C-alpha cells in the first residue's frame, strides 16, 4: 500500500514537472511569436506603400509574409512593389526567418543587419538605394545559400572573410555596389558556390588561387574601375566553368588552356591586355556559343571557331594573318620562344604580320629573310629558355643576358650550326651547361646556381613582367640572392630615403614655385601682383559693377599696366563687353545655340574673345540655372581640351559668359558646312586628332578633375577648333555633377539633343557618364561618315545615324561603303584605322549602358592611332619648336632655353600679347591640369 502511494506520488510529481515544462515551452513560444509580431509591426511603420492588408494584427496573414506552424515568420517577399522607406535593425531578431526578398524597390538607409540569423537561407536586396552597410553584415550565417545585393550605392566595402563561414553558399551577387580591395582567397571553404557576380566595382589585384578546383559555374567580374590584373591561369583549373565575364579589366599574359572547361558556353575576354597565341583547344569546346577577344594584344594564327559560335575578334589584335591558318614557320618559332617568357606585352606592339623581318623588335634578319639574331638583353623578363630556338636554324646570336630566366639551358641548342654567340649571363639558370661547339662564344657568368640541380622554377608562379603592366608585381619570379637585407635594414633604408626626399622638397619648393610662376606670368610677375589687388577690388566695388571713367581699366578690358583684365571667374562690366563686340552687332555673331547668341569680341591688341549672351526669353529660372552651371563647372576645371572661361557678366537680368576665341569655328561647320565656308573637308588625320582631343577633354571631366562632371550635350556644334585644328569641348550649361548620376528628374529628360541621346537617358532621364559615351560614339560615326546624327531627309531606316551605322559595322566592306566620300581610303593603313574607330563607335553606342567603355578606354584606343598619323603642321604645345636635329647640343639647349621664357606646356604667359589670357584670383592656388 505504501509502495502504491509512493508510485502515485512519483507519477504525480512527474506529470507536474512535465506540465510546468510544457507551460514554459508554450510561454516561450508565445513570447517569441509576440516578438515576431512586434518586429513586423515596426517594419510596417518604416515602409511606405506596403500591401493594403498590412494593417491587420496578424502578420502571418499579410501579403508577402509566410509563417510556420508556430506562427514564426519564415519569409518576407516584397519584390518590385515600389516600396520605399527603411529597414529597422530589429529585423535580425526574426530568428526563424529563412528568406528575405526586397529587391527592385526604393529602400534607403542601412542595409538590413543580418548577423547571426542562423536560419537565413536567401537574401535578395538588388536594385534599391541602401547607402549604409553594418559592420557585421554577412557574419554568423551558417545556412546562407543566396546573397544578391546588386545595384546599391553602398559606401566602399570589401568582401568579408567571415563569408567563408557560410559553407552552404551557392550564389553571391554584389555587382555595382562599390566593392573595393581584392577578391579574398576563401573559395576552398565554399564548396557549394556556383554563381559569383561582382561586376562594375573597383576590385583590384589578381584572381585568388582557391578558384582552382572550385565548383563555380558562373563568374562575372567584368568592368572594374581600375581593373583586376595578373594572369588568368587559374581559370583553366575550374572544370565546372560555364560562363566567364572578365572583360574591361587589366589582365595580361596569355589566354589559358580551357580544354577542361567543357561546359563553357560564354567567354568574354575583351578590353584587357592579353597577349600571346589563342589556344587551339578553345575553338574545340563543345558548348561554346559566344566569345569576345577584341581590344587585346593577341598574336599568332587567327582562331577558327565552329559555325554558330558568335565571335568578336575586333581589329586591335595582332594575328599574323587576316584569315585562319598557320603562321610563317619563323613567326611560329618566335611566338613559341616568347610564350616561354609569358608573351611580354610590348612585343605585341611591333610583332605584327606574318614576316618576322619587317621591323620586329629585338629581331635581326639577313638579306634572304632569315632570322639571324634574337636579342632580348636586359628586358627583365622571367621564364624559361624555349626549345623552339632550335627551329630557327639560321641563328648566329642568341642574347638573353640581364633577365630573370630560370630552369636549364636546353641541350638541343647545340644543334644550331650557324650559332656564334650565346649570352645568358646574369640570370637565374641551373643545371649543366651543354657542350656547344668551340666556335660558339658562350657567356654564362652571373648565374649563381648554374652547374647545380637547384629547382628555381618553383618561384615561376605566373608569366613575368608584361612590360610596364601596372600589375607586374605578380609577374617575374624573384631572384634568391635579391633578399639578403633584413626587414629592419630595409625599413631603415626606406625611412632614410623618405627623410632625404622630404628635406629636398623643403629646400627646393621655393625655387620650384618661383620657377613655375615665372613660367606662367613672365618677367612682369612683381608688377602684376603689386598693382593687381587694388585694381580688381576697385572694379568690384564700383556701382553695380559697371565701368566708369577713372576706373583702373580702359574700355578694351585692359588693366592700366598692360595686363589683360579677364581671368578665371571674373565678373566683367557690361560696358567692356559692349565695347569689344561693337554693342553686340549682328556682324559679330559667331553662332546661335540653345543658350543664346555667341558674339566675337576684339580687344585693342587684336586678340579675339567669344561672348555668349543669353537670349532674353531664357532669362527665367532654367536659363539662370544653365548660366550658373556653366560658371560653376568652368571655375572648377581647367584642361587644354576644354574651352577656357575668361570671365562672365551679371548685369541685372543680363547673363553673359566670356570664353577664349576659337577661330576655326565648330566641328559641325567643318563636317557639314565646309562648302558654304569655302573650306576643304577634314582629312582623316585631322578627324582622328579631333576625336582624341574630345575624348581627353571628356575623360578629364569624368574621372580626372577634382570633382567629376557629366557633359550631357556632346555634339559637333559643341566642339570648337583652334587655328591648329586642335579641338576643345564647349557649352557646359547642361553639365551635371557625377555625384548625381543615376538620379531621375523631368528636367533631366528634356536636356540634350536628339540623335545623341542614349536610349536609357531618353526613356527614363537617368544620367550617368555613359550618356556622354553614347554621344561620343555618335560623333565618331559622324567623323567617319560625314553624315549628321539625325537626317530626316533620308529614309526612316537610315535617318538615325547610330542605328544605321551599327548595322553596317558587321563587315569591313559595309564600313568601306559608309565612309565619307571626301576621305581618301586607298591607303590600307588609313582604312584599318577607320575600322578601329568604327568598332569603337559601336562599343560606345551599345544599347546597354553597362556595355559601353569608360572614356579613358576611348583615349587608349585613339592615342596610338593619332601617334601613327600625326598632323604635319606644328602644334602650339610643341616644346621643341625651332630645334633642329642637326644642331649641336649647346645650340639646341640655348634655343630651348630661349623658348622657355615665353611658353609653358602650350600656354602663353599672361601679358598684353597673350592669346588666351588667364590669371588666378588673389589668394587662390593656380593649377593647370593637363591630363593626358
């Protein structure tokens, strides 16, 4: 009986404990559910335009929200609903949340803090305006599978190494999010990763070694601002690779062997610095559908792909022939030789065509066209000595001294019967020296390990210096004897050098400053400063800023000491402008534009100025904004290919801007109206130089000025030409700060000129630097064809130049038929140059703005073409005018020093006779940015 009581008591106690535990569990569950509801309620208050049923008390019934059986929130899906607002930090307390989909909305503020959400699997935040990134973003997420945050204006950030803790990660997409730094070497810890998209950021450095052996299928790392660099070897070790976009970077070296990537269907390699022979295995990939290789420096045979493969090779590579097929045997042997050296990029600039005896650098031939000397002395190239030297049977000299060659000397070289000299001194070779004939002079000193079996090839991780490549730090193998100094000694040397440089700077700066000032202002610098301040102040304090008798200027705009009044940003009296333009006479009209009328003014010394006067009907808020924009931009920028601001006038409602005078008028007049003016049509040489000048001016606006700007109205009528036919970009009334790019406004949609408007700009009003690229591409088409951007007299399918010309770009024959008849294209070199510019114009006018290059790329493409066809006439910025190559050195130095007293980098000193006078306001720094 007692036992039964004990059992009953034990059973009762057990049931009580179970009841308490169950009660506590229910209480905890209820509390957690209540917490989820509170967090969701807060979320609903921070968002605008949420679904209508988000006002109810139960979040599990809200549209776009899913809960589990315990009423815990597991999914929030509000994609593409035009929702705005912010995400509260408490969202990371939704401990059961598995999926968060908020892409393509207008969300701002801090990107949702996701740290330690252990159940989270999917995050989609693309296409919003998040601008703050929490420090613990993507930390402690063991079940994370997908992260997609493309197209958010985040502050600069780097891929967190803590992401490697998310071993289940399958997709990571962070394109156009201001990523910086290198791609971390952590992919061995991410075995499930299939999709990596990091395009349109500012990543630098080389590809991580842990790419090798990974299961990644899709890699998009294209269009980095500075450019990823290094070689692409690791890509050949990614067997799962299906899509690879690495275009618009700074990768160098050869295309790797991708024969193991049998699933590859899309390969984008364009716009890099790749060199060498295209691997034959590339054309044999079974699923390849699309490949681009233009704007590289590839060599060897032109590759042949299967029918159906979309191939873009461009005109900038250096294939030995214009059609597929083997190269000349000597060319093949030489390319094999430099293949063992990593295909140095400078060789691709001269190693062109199918004849190695036609001006190939470092190669000498005999009268029969046989290669007899290969001289690679002191190039700092690393790599191996190729067996293919033995295929050049006429060789008399092999000179390889002063490099960083490793490995052994091939014994097959002893078979060269004509060889007389073999110099491999000062390298890092090992092994035995083969037994050359006694008639061969063999020089091997400076190879400390020659004669031993030390393996120096282990340091050869990648092809060496790609000649002045910005990333050659990954190139040449290091010499084992070049690291004898300890880290403390190195640090001491660096500190000492810095102290010496600093001391030299302190001592030399005053002299440099005086020298620079003398160069700019000439010998009157003392008088200029002595009288300048009082005269300028007197002008500014006169009633209404108007000219009056007794003022320290005369009506020509000259200071009483002979100095020109106008300077960067000066407010010029209206009386002065009326005087120099003959009261704005119709006979002085230079042109008319959307802003108003441009008049020519003439100072007393005959110097011309351009005076742009706003039309009276534009003197409202829009006209004033354009006037203020123009002044704002031109007081912040200064470049040889941007028209210089000499001053401006604000007189009541009058708005006037004064520029340097460009005597040859506009590019449009020379392209489309040369007959009426009795001018000759522009030659191709002149058109090339003008295109490069415009590209350099706009490149400066986009990326080289202290503050970046977008022009928005680039067209031939806004390109002005000087007497030397050098171009300057003008008309900055529609310029926007690049910090505003991507924003939308009605005003933005109305800006610009039809025919030059980028599609996305005309449709949405979205402003980025790419709208200038589109307009520049149209200008290039006008230079090539002599046709206007929009010609309604033509049939509809031909009226818009950009659409029509892109169709004719498909073949060279189509380009030839579209060229301006006034251009002489009999010269094949000139025709090839036109084809390259035509190809560039096509890239600039692609429909998708992301596929257009940066303006710096257009400069890089046009520069070598201009150097090849430099105009014969002397230019104003030639520092060597008057120096004859037959002069003695003292005579040349004397002539150069005489020229130094009057010019500086193409800018005249500021005095009475200056044609483009510019002087700095008192107390402001004076800097000319020449750009490229």
